[in-house]
C-alpha cells in the first residue's frame, strides 16, 4: 500500500492523521494486506472425503417401530386441553 491510497482512504472515511499516525497506519495496513496475500495461497476448497465424518449405511441402526409414550403420561404436569399442550401466554 502506498501513501496516496492511504490518503484516499482517509478522505473517504473522514480521518485526519498526523504524519506519524499516517506512517503507523500505513505499516499496519501493509501488514494486513501481506497477511491476506499469505492466506490467499492456501487451498480452502472443501473435500468431504477428508473430514472423516461420513456415516456408512451399514453403521446405522435398524429402524424398528416402537410404541410411544402415552399421551396422559406426557401431559400429567400440564394443563391439557383436547389432547394438546396448553402453553401459558408469555407476552401481551
């Protein structure tokens, strides 16, 4: 980054730097740009074969239907109405 680009950015953002602050900002922004250039060198394309999170179909359990909980037991601590849960009003 050069001083002309920094001046342009300062004008756009309405910043007023002293000469010393300009030099410090110029050095910091140059470091940031150098870091971004380094990051761009890395290949960040996603490869799902490398994350080892695959689940094989053979590893899944068999889906066997089972009876569910009785409605009366699930609603014993609620105020059921017409086999539905009644939720208290939280907001007006």
